[in-house]
C-alpha cells in the first residue's frame, strides 16, 4: 500500500554507529521528497568508531515519537549494552505502530527491546549465531540479505542497507520512486535475494577434535567419490556412531559437511583461478556440471558462472572495467525476481511464512523466498536429501 504525504523517517544513531550505514539511510531518505528525515541520537550525539569523531544530531530520543519509520544503523560492537532509555524508545515506537528497521548489528538493539521475539530476522553473517544464542525466541535466518516481516525489517551487514532502504521506498511509493533513488546512488534499482550471504566458508566450526583428522583427510580428498561407508571405515567406526559423533562436533551430518566443503573449494577455485567451470565438479567431487549448478543454486543462490563474475568481474563488462579500473568488483550479482504473494496485514510474504527473506549477495529488493523447514538444509551428497533439479 502506498504511503500518503511526506513519510516521517527517524534514523537513530547509537554509540559507535557505523558511518557508512548511517550515511546510507541519511542519503536515501534525506534526499527523497517523499520522506521527511530526522537524525536522532541519545543526548544528540553519537561517536564514530576508530576516528575519534562525533556526530551531532538535530534531535534526541524525542525525535522518535512521531516517526512513521524508525531506522537503526549498525554499531561497532554487537555486545555493547544499549541504554534503557533507547530500548524504551524503540519499544514505544513499535507499540504505537511505527515501522522498525535495523541494518547489520542493530538487530541486537531490536532484540534487546523485545520486539523480535517469535519473528524472523537476520543480521551480518558474523553475528547470526550470536544473535540466535542470545535471543533463542528469534527465528534467525543466517543466509538472508534482508527479511521483511511487515512492520519490522532487518538486514545483513553494511551495504545491504542500500538493498533494504530501496526496498522500503519501493514498498511505500512504488518502483518508479525506488528507481529514481537508485539512479541517484548509481546503484542497481532492484536486486533480489536468491543467494546466501557471501560468508567466508559454509563449513561450520567444530566444537570437538576427535574427528579432526578425518575432516582433514576429507578436505585433502574432496575429488574422491566419498560416501558414508568410506568415511566410517576411515574413522574405524560404524556408520551410526560416525554420524552421531560427527553431528556432535559440527552440528551437521558427515555428508552435509562434505558437500559444503566441496562447495567451499569450488568457490575458492572460481575466485582465484581461470579453471573452466566445466572442470569444477571433477576437481571438487561435486560431480557433473548439472550437479555443480544445483549445489550452487541450493547453497549460494546463483550459478557457478555468476559467482565467478561477481568475484572476478565479467569479460563482457569491458566498458565498466575500463571506466572504474580501481574499483573492486560488485560482490552481489543481480538476477531477476520471482513472483511473490502479498499479505495485506504484514506486507510482502513468501511461502509458507509471511515474510520476505532476501538472501545476501543478490540484492536490492524483490523476490519472496520460500523458507525450508528449520532443520538441516538438504545438501548435495547427503543420502537423506531429496533429488534437486536446477536450471540456469
């Protein structure tokens, strides 16, 4: 539903606010005639991390009282204590119907205010496990670019704030308004979230080391046709014992861990070499090209060729490369959005849950994602996984 009149946006800068995220919100909503922007901070000032600088704001916490939307940029330390006054102000804004938005670690402030209980949310991938541990009532979605749960929206780290803010403009005033702001930012106007956040690796950290030698051996032999029986023999255990102990140490099954290790190796090859994509399956054990594509679409959200283009640049982008020779490649690939349905009470929704979960890396607004059951996601190579078909 379109908003009417200037939409009042309050941006709340907390201590050690991340300057880029504060700037993103101020730039997008401060220059758009559809919005009336107020930047706020407790005591009308907020420190900037690492610089010794302080931001002085025109309003204190009273600036939140009449806001239609409250945006909280991320701050340096997610473990930092948020003051009671700030938490009360956030809770009061939500109680009177304001839309709440967090960028990056600001999800911790919303969580501390108690407004994320029993809701889906995300944050920077480095902090998703911490958010889930500290606030178990939150349905933390670690591989989403941002999550739109109607009146509360949360995003992953740093530049995903652009994705989320343009999504808000699109929700409030339509695609034309969002496209105008995107042109001003020289940013893609619509990037959907069909992929996971570009985390350093998919493999989970191990909490024990009894099976450490086996995992090292698996990493050294990814190209071999490994199965659970082979791994059990190598570990001198029964299949059942191996599966139980492996899950105790890593949280996943041996075959799921192996599948993620193979994808991590494939990502490394794509990022650092010019090895033809057709050879990736043979080098990593992922199998035929169709299986490699299926694995990437399932765990990363884009194809291997798209992934390489994101990290190494596209050979077809000669003009852009020549123009911005010293700029790093865009770490988020644009793909076309799919069809979503709408819940009139809580905004855009995906099946089967009423929220838009956009996976990190693909980007600015658009696609409703279907959430799997909260158990372990199926992985290529896991004998318990259903068959998966994927096409480019």
